[in-house]
C-alpha cells in the first residue's frame, strides 16, 4: 500500500494497478507511475479518478512507465487521457512503450497530449 498527503487529504493507493514513485533519482519535481502487468484488465483503472496525479503532487513532471504492459487496450488509453487532462498544463511522458503500443497510441492521436518516445 502506498499513501501520500497533499495537506488537505490523504490518498490510499491500495487496489490500483500501478505504483507511484516520488522523487526517483532525488528529483523532487518528478513523479513516476509504474503500471503493473495486469493494469489493462484491472477494474480499478476504469474507476480511477486520476485526481492524485494533478496539482496536489507538486511534481512538474509526470512519467508513466508502460514497460510491463504487453498490449494496450481502450481502457488504458482512456485512463492515460484522463491522467493527461488532470495534470494540465504539464505534459505526461510515457516510458517503456514498445513499438506496437507506440503505433496504437499515435493512431489514437494520444501523442498530441502525451510525450511518446521515438521508436
């Protein structure tokens, strides 16, 4: 279980298909969300309000590590869009995207709201 506080409320991240890593490499301006392998089929992904990634974090850079995801689906894409909307005006950077995912994300025009690696 992971929890963090924004001085107004404390979030409990227990039944979510990801881990949140604050300040990797000692950088306080960065937050990384590491998706679990089963994230695309996890029911919590559809109900996730994505509010914990927004202004409450104070992080200026939000990265989402997709390296454990074998194949993306519509639920994951919808969740990525909601995350990107919740952290505006900051951009979301996707890490560990494989070639198949990159093609799908570009076809869905996801690259207009998140940063994708060049593959």
